[in-house]
C-alpha cells in the first residue's frame, strides 16, 4: 500500500521540475537583457552578480530616443490590435456560440455540429498558406499598413476558438433560466444579455485573453501586412539588427518589456481563465 505522503511529495517534485522547465526560457531572456556581446559569447552564465556582473546595455538601447519612440509606437499598435480584435471576437463569437448552443440550423446537409466543426477547421490552415492572397487583398483594398486591417484580420483568426469556448459555455448552462426570462417577458436577445452572458462571464474572459495573447504575439501577418506606421511589438523584437550583427541584448530587453504586460494580465485573471477553459468539461 502506497504512502499518500510520498505520493504527494512526488507530485510536488514533478510539478516543481516542470515549473523550472516552463520558466527557464523567460529567465534566460531576462538575464540575456543584462549582458553584452562579451558575456553572451563567453558563457553560459546563469546567475547575475554571482557568475557575472550585469550590464544595462540592452535597456539603454531600448530607452534611446529613436528606439524609445519606436517601442512606444509598437506598444500602442499592439494594444489597439490586441484589445480591438479581442473585443470584436468576443462580441461576434459569443453571439455565434449562443446561437449554435440554443438554436437548430440547417444549411444544406450541414447541421449545428457541422457548422461548429467548420469554424474550428479554420485553425488547421497554416498562416503561410494564405499570406500571399491576404497581401494582395490588403493592398488592393487600402488596408495595407493600417491598424484597422490588422485588427480585422486578427478578429477573423481569433473567432473560431471564441465560438467553440462560448458554445461549450452556453451548453453548460441550464436552458430553464432563459426560458424563465422569456416567460417574464424578455426577448431572446434580452435573455442572452441579462441571463446567459453574466453567467458565462468566466468563459468570455478566457476567450478574450486567448485572442489578446494571439494578437499580441503574432508576427507573420504583422511583418507582411504592415510597414512604417502599423508595426507591432513582435516586429520590433525581430528587427534588432545592426551593422555588427544581431543585438541580442536589446532583443532580449524588448522581448522582456513585451512579455511583461501579458504576465501581469495572466496572473490577475488566472482563476477566470481556468474556470472559463474548464467549464462544461464536467457535468
């Protein structure tokens, strides 16, 4: 018979080991931002003030006048695209998910299950397969190098996952609550807004955060479909190159400043994300 205490210790040890593996890339990026070319090429040095003396070259480069302005512009652009696409995806995806959960549709031979799978199948197509037609479409329509065009594209890409999350959210809610609202005189839209939406709030938060994270980190679409004014933070990270080569220290500093807001958001909303993603898993 196994000792539960040893089982608990083993579980915590495995979790601690996995935590180290998961956080090590972030730790490496932060320490890299406090190194220069000599420290980068003569190491590995893992512990600042123990293995090496930290330098602030990367952060000094980041806060130079020209680089600082580019960083602030990229931060503003990323915020607009991420929050804008998150809100649009949430509004449209919530309504679509509610419709697929509460109403029966028939489009040819397709039913609700087929329509739901069609939305999910859009995630299978790799972005590189559609980037050329998207580039032509953006140039011809005047959306090239605009935050509006990039926000619309991120909304379209984020919609499938929002629809699936919200459909599962609404499937987990008892339909009797909305039926009672209809008996009280509410319309179907009123029941959706006043009854279903507040209860499904954790799922909405999770879906919103997932779209924001995707939009914040996305590089390929931004690199191809923007140029001088609408570039985002991932582009700024990738363009830290000088005549001497890649400026890894500045790249790490920009990367750290890019990741920090998402870490804060994830820590603050962690319980809502977990509740939203696991809702409907157990009935």
